[in-house]
C-alpha cells in the first residue's frame, strides 16, 4: 500500500541482497550432495559385490565362464537337441508326461480311485459346472 504523504525524516533503506551468504549456502549444498552421492555409490558397489557370486566383478566372471552344459546348476540336457532323429531329454519327458495324462489306470485300488485322460476329466468338470 502506497502512501501519498511523504515524510522527509523517514528514508527507505537500499535493497541489498546478501550474495555472499547465498553463494556460500549454494556451495555447501553442492558439497553435501556430492559427498552423499559418493557415499551412496560406494554402498551400492559394495552391496553389488556382496550379492555377486564369489564376489567377482563381471569382467572376471566373463573370463571364468563354465562350460555350456553347466549354467547355475540347471540340467542343460533338457534343452539340448539330439542329432539324427533322436529326441532330446526334454521332449522325452514331455512325451512321457503326455502319455501318463492320456491313459486310464488305477491310482488306488483299495480306495477306488482311478485315473482318466486329462481331456476327458476337463470335459466332465466343465459339464458338472454347468
């Protein structure tokens, strides 16, 4: 709000911005940020090395790869293809499971439990739910 009346004994003070204090605060904030960023980076690097198998870096890990048949304890024979018409281990397992799911048989004779093909069982379950 402006006054139309001026008092000659009252004088407005010049606007002074404390640039030194502002620059010192900005510098301190940047230094703190830099220190915290370096600290976080070292924590993450150490945690990553702790979680990595044998604590090795990726470069040394690449140099010491295991043979193709061994990957993290997984039996790779399941995924291998056999040459000249032989079926692989995985295909053989799938074929056996499919044969097991598509035949009739006894599960427990004493209790009267039988096994029926999976397609028939799904069809019967769908009919019962209608």
